[in-house]
C-alpha cells in the first residue's frame, strides 16, 4: 500500500490509516493507497472498515500542489466510487480538520465519528474552486440546502458539534478516536446497521430553497465582487435537486474542471501559498527561537495605538497603553470599550469575553511603567523628532532585550534606532487601519535589527492573528511606497479627462474593495496635504498629481470626516454621491495646467493603476526590499483591498504575461509622463530571458 497508507485488522474491523504529513493531503500515493486498502478490505473477512489518519489531522483536502499537473490515476472520483460501492460498512474517524476532498471522502463513508475538537468544512471556494468530489451533491442530501449553501459558499469550517447538529456527523468522541471508531464499527455490525449512502438519499427543492438560491446569488455577486466559483457552486446545488445523483455529480465535475482552468483559481491558489511563504524569512537560521512575548507596551492611544492594543489584548497578552496625559489615554480606552460594546451588540463577542479582554489592558501616562514589558510598539504622531524623543526615553527605561518597535508609516527605522544604545532591538511593525481589523502587518527590518528581533516580530504577528510580511527599509516600505504611484495615476486620470465616479467604479468593478479616490476620502485628504507641506516641489512630483487634492482640502473638503471630499456623503448613510462642485474644481485645475480633457475607457484606468503598482513592486523586488514577488501580493491583498482572486499586483502582471506588461509600460512611457513610466529593469530582464517573477530575487 506504500508508506502513505496502512491497512491492519482489528478483529472484525479493517483499519485504513493515512500518514502523509503535514496535513494528509490526498496526493497520488494516498489515493492509490486507500484504493488498494479498500480492495483488500473488500475481499478479507472483515465486516466493517474504519478510515482514519495519523498525525495532526484527518485528510485536509486534495493536494493543491497537484492541480494543473497531468492527472494520475486513481483520481479522487475513482477513489470515491470504490468507497461508495464498497461491500463493507465504512466509518470515517475524524480528528483535526477534515477539509475539502478530505471531508468529501468522509461524507462518502456510511458513518462518521469525530473528536469534539475536530472541525469539518468545504473551503474550496477560497481557492476559486468548488467541492469536486461529490460535496455539492452529498452535503444538501444530508444537511439540507440552507446549510449546504452556507457551508460551501462561505468555505468556513464548522465545529464537530455543529456538524452533528447538521447531520453531517453521527457520533462524537472526547478522546481515543480510533478505539472509539472501532467500537462504533462493532456496534453498527451488531445492530445490523444499513450501509447508509448519502448518494442514495432523495433531494428536492422547496419554494424557500429556490428563493434562498436566488437571494444568495445576488448577495454573493455583491460580497465576492466578481468571483465565479460561488455562482458555480449554486448551479451545482440546483443540479443536485433537479436530477439524479449521477447527473448532479457529472455537473459538479464539469463545473469543477471549469473552476480549475479559471485564472481566478490560479490566483487564489497562488495566494494560498503566498501567505504561507511570507512567514518564511530567507537567510534566517533555521534553529532561531523567537523570544516569548507576554507583555507589551503601546505608546499613543490614538487611532492606531488603540487598535493595536485590541489585537494584543485579544490574544491574551498584558497590554500597557501609554499616552501623554491621563485624559488622552482615557479617551483612547473609551474608544476601545465602545468598539467592544458594538461587538457585543452585534453578537460577535459576549460581555464576559470583552470584560476579559479589557482586563488585559492597563493605562498609564508614565513611561516608567514600561520598564518590565517584553516589547513596546510606538504609535505617536508621524513626526521624526517626536519619535526620536520617545525612543531615547524608552532606551533609558526598558529592560535589556526588550523589543522596541515603531508603527511609523514612512520614517526611517535607522534614524529612530540611532538614538538608542540598542539598534539591534529596534524595528518597524507597521499595522494597517483599523488595526484590530486589517490582517496585514509589515515587519520592517532596519539596518541593524537582529535576526532574533525580526523572527520574534514575525512570531508575534502570527500570535495576534496577522499575516506578516518582511520589508526592508525605504520610504513607505513595501505598501505605501507602491501606493504613491497608484494614487498618482488615479489623480492623473482624473485630470486628463476621467471623473472620480468613473475611476472608482472602474477599479471596484475590477475587484478592488474600494476605489482609490473613495479611499482617500475615507482616510482624510488632509493627511496627504499635511505630508506634502513638508516636501520640496521636486519631492511632490507633477502638480497635476496633487492639485485637485490640494484644492479640495483648501475648500474644506477633507473627505468623509467633513462630509465631502471627492464625493459628497449622506450624513445618515455615509453613501457617497457624485458632486458637481468637484468637477468645477477639476475643470479649473485642468485650465490652470493647460490640460485638455479626453475620453477615458475603464480599461486604461485599470491598466494604469495596476501597472503603476506592479512596476514599483518589481523595483522593490530588485532592490531586495521585498523578499519575493508573492510577499508584495500578500501586502496588497491584506492591506489595501486588492482582490485576492486577482492574486495581487505582481501575480496580475505575471498572469497577463510579463511581455504584455512591459509593452504597456513602454506605451505609457511614450504617451504619458516618461518619468513615471520607466519599466523596472527586472521586468525587461525577465522578458528578455523568459523568466518569471516567482523565481526572482534581489540582483
Ligand atoms: N495541499 C497541499 N499542501 C497543503 C495543503 C493541501 N491541501 N494544505 C496545507 N498544505 C501545506 C501548506 O502549504 C504548508 O506547507 P509549508 O509548510 O511548506 O508552507 C503545510 O501544508 C502546513 O500548512 P499550514 O501552514 O496551513 O498549517 P496549519 O496547521 O496552519 O493549517 C490547514 C492546516 C487548516 C489544513 C490549512 O493548511 C488549510 O486550510 N489547508 C487547505 C485546506 C483546503 O483548502 N482544502 C481543500 C483543497 S481543494 C480540494 O480538496 C478539492 C476537492 O474538492 C476535489
Ligand atoms: P493619532 O493622532 O490618532 O494618535 C497619536 C497619539 O499619540 C495621540 O493620542 C497622541 O496624544 C499620542 N502622542 C503623541 N506624542 C506622544 C508622546 N510623546 N508620548 C505619548 N503619546 C504621544 O495618530 P495615528 O493615526 O494613530 O498614527 C500613529 C502612528 O501610526 C503614526 O506614526 C502614523 O503614521 C502611523 N500609522 C497610521 C495609520 C493610519 O491610518 N492612521 C496607518 C498606519 C500607521
């Protein structure tokens, strides 16, 4: 049977156990091992079969690395035919996470027993796929349509207890799973239990079910912003009700193959591996053991400090939140309490949970209270002089070995570290607003930040539920440095003839969570205005790229907070509305700079904005600021609302073809501002060599 699958007899039960670390994915060796074991069990004198797994989990799905490669028999459908038609009773014994194809294998068994700690689910939609091994046909037959829609279109796993309530699991066990599964098998034999097959159950739609499908279709169009797999899932669920099991299965296979060939799935699978790769740091000693961080000081109880405090308190760490005065820190704490009150009201957390979280936060206006903390994160005003003063104070107060991190968006970590006697302990930990919600954390390595400090920051990020990406030191780090180019092109498209509504809706239809000008309104136009005040004319760049933003601020239009910016905002609903006053400002600015407006196609807007991002990304990659192209994609999908189904800006140009991307960059260079459109040398080199971004590292 091979090393991946073992078969042994335990009395009248045949036990098939899978051992394919790390997650028992259904790779070829596992599929063929199970098929062989089933064949043995079919002919020996066992009366029932238990299918279980060794290691940390039941089968966590198909082997994603095999997608796109030539198929190798037996396929997963072959395996399921062997399982569904097996002459003996079959029992799946589930621990850890039974996901995707793994859960579909379990659903094909006659009975299922799970540890109470187990979770089950069909997460394929998160990979741009659908359950392709009978999941869309067996789940509604066992659990009904509403549960199937929820489980398969969300992709979120459910607890074993919930799965039992949904009739997807038959028995729970607290421990000794395999022994309990054998007992269960013996009990079923004794009871002369039938070989219950989900495939044999009849299933038809009620009027409510049909309504639910239509409602879900509309909701998913809105929520998934153009993802095709969720719609295909609904088609398969409909097919489950409209025909036989076999015809439904056939439809599912067709839709699964269509998903597999869809670039959206390629992008989402890219993101799956990108997230996991981001956690790995090249050149870091394998045996490095991150420091155990239990207590954290946060300086600045404003927008970011408050959100960061919530992240740590939720992870059970002791937080000391410090601001300049008791009043300031109390205002910050009140905002945190208000946020939690909303979570309680929405039923996301219980009062007991929020009380426990709040109990992890103590407040102070005295830096001396930070003497014993393991880590400090500074989130004071974005001003180098203020930050230097804070770090000099921290240096004199904090215990040796404490990590000193800055949440700065732009300042030099090296300049900040230079005021301390321990630059090796200083680094950037750049959170995104709102910090308690956004998943991204940029860990910024200063010239002297030690490997231990970097490894610890990455581990801390994981502990508080963030996706962490390492960035080298440069102005704006990975994300904000690229964003300047994206924002510039949005502003230039507006000046050259487009409108805020066209720009934002072009980007939103393409998949961005929010268009660039609407985002500027949300963040506050005054932030960029104040930042520009500190720059020289040369640093500010082309006047056409900021003149409208300046005029809006000067007219008191600061964005959502003042009720108007690039749009007017409904005071009740905060809905944005086009505002003719903005176009008057734009027209005036065009006249002043001698720009004659022209017609814009959405495609040009999308190409200019995404290529501006990717071209700068390629420069970051070449400079070694980003470790790998996929890290940049993680930054954009988790920090800037870039659609995961496009796979991030770097995957976008890789999927488009780097040669086509460079051709477009060169066209923009010739037709637009040539300074803005110098193709990154790395891209031209890759095109010349036929290389891929995925394999590119620093020169
Ligand atoms: N195929 C191949 N490799 C996989 C894999 C899979 N299904 N699932 C996880 N891995 C790999 C990861 O890439 C990672 O590799 P690395 O160590 O080299 O980076 C390693 O296994 C460990 O994974 P995690 O770091 O994610 O481990 P966690 O313990 O944090 O999480 C997990 C475990 C919950 C199982 C998580 O890995 C997961 O969600 N996996 C994907 C599950 C999934 O999507 N299954 C459906 C697949 S599609 C399918 O089944 C189609 C079918 O319907 C036909
Ligand atoms: P904020 O103005 O909301 O809060 C800053 C807080 O720091 C205020 O409560 C202030 O009283 C306090 N403070 C100032 N000087 C201090 C000192 N010497 N000692 C103790 N407390 C002091 O600012 P915000 O938006 O929270 O930004 C903080 C930092 O986070 C900045 O460096 C900013 O660039 C960065 N950042 C901001 C993001 C945002 O979207 N707001 C996103 C990511 C990073």
